C-alpha cells in the first residue's frame, strides 16, 4: 500500500510540474493564476459565462400591453406550455458546465489480466497539457450550444403565443363578420316580407320573390359561417390554454416593433456559426501534435510518462481534410450572412404588408361609410316610391360587403403586427422566458 501511495504522490507532483512548465498549455491556466478570494473567482466565472446572445434575449420586452386582451390570452397559453425546449436548454447548460472543467485531469480505473492469470488493477491519471486548442474549442462549442438552445426556447415560446393570438384574432374576426351578417339578416327578412306582400297583391312576380329569398339565405349562411369559424378557433384556443378564454373579447393593444432588434433567426444563426467554427477547430486539433502526461497508479503502475502525438494519423487525404475544415469555417460565416438576408427580406415584406393593409383598411372604412350613405339615400327614395325593393336590396348588399371587407382588413393588420413581433421575439418578455 505504501509504494502505491508513493507513486500516487509522485504522479501528482509530475503532473503539476508538467502543467506549470508548458506555458501555452490549456491545463496550465489554473496553475498560472495566483490565488484569489472566493468573490473574485465567482466574478470571473460570471464573466466567463456571459453570452451576448442570451443577454440580448433577456433584455427584450413584449410589445403587448399588460392587461389587454392579447396579454390575457398569452398568459393563459404560457401557463399551459409544456416547454419541451426548456429541457433541451437545461441539458445544454449541464453540458457547458461539464465542458468548463475539461482542462482538469481525467481519472479512471484500469483492470487487466496478467500473463499469470492474475487481475491487475490500477488507476490511470491523464492530464492533457497541449492539444492544439481542442479543449478550448470544446468549451466554446458547449457555450454556443447553450445559446442555440436559448434561442430555440425563445422561438418556441413566441411561436406558441403567436399561434394563440392568431386563433384569438380569427375568433374575433368570425364574431365580427357574424355580427355584420346578423344585422343585415334582419333587414333581409323585412325586405322578403315586403316582397311577399307585393307578390300576394300582384305588384311583383314570383321571380323577384325567389331572388329575394336567395339573397336572404346567403346572408344567413354568411352569419352561420362566421359563427362557426369563431367557435372552431375558440375551441382550439381553449385546448391549448390553462383556463378558458371565452370571455376575452376584442383586439388587444400592441405597439409596432422597431427595427433595432435582431430577429431570432439571426441570433440562432450567430450561435450556429460559433458552434460550426468550434467544431472545425476540434476536428483540426485532431491532426495537430498534442502533449499529455499519464500516470498509472496501482498494482501494475509504473513511472509517469509524457506522451506526444496526434489523435488522427496523417495520410494522403489529410490535406484535403484540413481544407474541408477550413471551408466549414468559411461556410459558417456564409450561413450567417444568408440568415441575415432572409431575415431582412421577411421583415421588409411583413412591414410592407402591414403598411398596405392599414392603408387598405382605412380606405375600406371610407368605402363602407359611403355605401351606408348610398343605402340610406335609396331607402328614402324607396319610401317615396322612387325605387324598387330589389334596387334597395342591391345597395344594401354593397354596404354589407364593404363592411365585411373592412372587418377582414382590420384583423389582418392586427395579425401582421403580431407576426413582426414574433419574428423579433417580442411577444414575451425575455426574462419571463
């Protein structure tokens, strides 16, 4: 037992000496640093764990006004969120914590069978001193993996809220269209009654009554379709909410996001770029010579040894493999540029669509008001005996169509605004995610 303990102490001394002698080694960074208070060490750890991507996500604030209809729907669906992406983020964090300690020596048991048939047990202590930057690249990959998982979590959360708000807006649009049709149905029933009296009195024929009944049936079908659309969207929304949201009515208040924020797609591409570059560095380090110290402590133990060599052997295809690794690093930058371009195009299209829809909604409101005035004028002329029933009905239908289009454009503009916010990750506060 005493010789084994002596070899263990000797191995530790040799490993410490080798780590201190190699100035550029990854394992020597802890040995080179002077002793510091626990507070300073914690501060350095906090600084090392800082992430620009995660800090960007945390400072984002939702464009939804607190207490509004949008906020009530968002709170209900977030309370029932399964948050599968959160589990991946926790796993990525644990992998990053493990990678932060990859510069420490690895210790593992070794069991072998001797030529005499005896079991020989020992403990192998392996300390990497220099490995071409592999350990540092592994830590960078793990940190970027956490960033990637954080962006995915933000994307999933914003997508869930957008889905819920889309269903809410669809339900509101269905209700509004059904209300327009319901108000028109009462008028259509009155006109149908008038036409029936005219036919019974011999003033009009049955063909006019048939046309009138068809128009009334179309309005009734439109009212039923709007109500069914609202009911379907509301049922789906309640299925993904922690509590019923049947009582939430109206469009919520949400400001138009600015153009200073990066989209979630760009943030994820930045994290992917860091991962790809780190992965390329890990692969390249396998072709570079490394230095490690190894000690075998136990029954079959011997003197500590210093090993110099490369993980991957050199062959005729090695130059091509190294060029491929270099190309992968360049490709990572190209993918980031492509993500920025696609994000800019999508945002530009959404903003242009929002501006066009809001303009069309304003114009349609004016057209609906004018159609209403035309109907009122025809109604007065009909009361004075200057217009036929079907003439008044035709103008009334024009007014109803204009009002229905106005409702659709208003809700489309509201949904487009939310799509822009979701693209930028601004439907939910980053700290809440």
